């Protein structure tokens, strides 16, 4: 027991002597989220593993982050209050509330006009087809081209999917 | 993650549609991953604060989602599903965002000095170089890291194994080999 303690103390002194005199250089760039995630999952090449662990040896912030992340990954998922998810969902293409009028930007106006024109054409073609008693064929290429010119990334007033 | 026909899929979600702002896909994403984000924020706040407020947690969770979509989904577009699962990646993003929230609010009672990696851009630590006499390469990165964790942080083999994702036996073996190298190096110098 005593011998183990003495040996351990000697080992510690060896480490300290090395630590205080190693020419390590700058610890390098902190790993990005993708690299760190890959490291945490063990889905990493040997070279990248060495790079990250070399960085961890010289970057106390990243080492602390690693410890905390390991404990976070063991957590069970939480029960999220509905208001939190609803609030997050509203961040992307929120549905206008009743009576809400949203001014359209220039691009949004063009999109709206473009889809309105496309809808009008389809409606007209359908009516014409019924009147003629023949099958109406929509030019899918033109419809797709219209969609490319007016990509739907803003408020979708016409859902033509 | 499943890759099919050139599209990347996060457990059934189309990543390309997600970062194009498809509302349905976004809603599914929120439903699927908000429990992970929420739990992580709670844990981080409990670690760093004496008094955790529901509103603070809610704002931090919203902050995570905002960060993902800001600048035309820049951060979400940076996610590489081939390298890791979305849960792990999102946990890293959540931790970083939560720490930023705490720092901004200046509510911490425990040290916030350890921020961790900057997920938005690579950064290089600053500092002045001092003269060192031991050249690099005596120990491998893992050997150095293991000795640091044992002697500087007082961790045992089991804890280090969990941290680095290896077995305790690997840690003990790494420790032994590292110390043999150091003894050999210093005995040749002395």
C-alpha cells in the first residue's frame, strides 16, 4: 500500500515534469460541432482522433465541454410543454392568424402573382376541357418552370403541391 | 441516418426540405428533437444556476431553434449526417447556446469560464509561447490526455474510459505505457 502510494507520487512527479516542460505549441483550432459529434460517437478516423485528443490535452475549455456533453448524452428526453414546441414551430413559415394582413415583399409579390397566374391557367384549361369534352393535359414542364422562377420559400398562399 | 437516392434523411426527415424552410418538415423536426434540447437546457441550467426559471429555459430552447435557422438555416445546413447522429450534434449546439444564454444574462453562480468549442467558427487560442525543453512526440496525444486526466483532474480509469469512449483496461494500459516512456526519456536525460 505504502509502496503503491510512493510509486503513484513518483508517477505524478514524472507527469508534472513532462507537463511543465513539453513544447506543445498552440493547441490548434477547437473542433467544430460535426467533428466533436463524430468523436463522441466513435465514428472517426485514427488521424482525426489523434488530432482531437491532442487538442483536448491542451485545451481545458474543450475538455470541460467534453465532460459535460457525455453527461448530457445520457439524459432521458424531457416532456416538453406544448407552448415551447408551438413557439418553435412558428419560426418557420408561420400561418397567418385570422384577420392578419401581412404585406408582401417584392419577391413574395412576384411569387404570389406567378402562382395566381398558374392557377388561373389551370382553371381555364379545365373549364375549356370540360366544354370541349376532351381530356385536358397540363404542360408539366411549364408548370415546373413556373415553380423554379417563383420558388416557394415564403408564405404559401397557394398550395399547389 | 438513412441515405437514399442521394438525399440525406434524419430518421425519416428530409434534410434538404428542412433547410429550405418546408413548414411540415420543420414541425416534425421540432416535435422530434425538442425533448432532447429541452432536457439538455434544463440540465445545463441546473448545473450552472442555483435557481432555474421556466421562462429562462423556454427562452434558451427557443434560442437553440433560432440559432439553427438564422441566416437561411446556416447552422443546420452545416450539419453532416454522415458523421454523427442528429441527437449528438444537437446536444452540442444546445450546450453552446445555453452557455451563451447564461453568459449574457450574467446569472451564473458557478464559473462559466469553460465555454467549450465555438460551433460557429473555428478559433485559435491566444497566448504567449514560453521556452520548453521537451520536444513533442514523446507521448502520443492519448497518452498525454490520459495522464492529464489522472493527475491534473484526479479522474479514475473508469471515469476516463467513459469520457474517451474506451474501456477502463485501455486506460490502464495507456497509463502504464505512457509512464514507461517518461521514465525512459528522463533517465536518458538525467
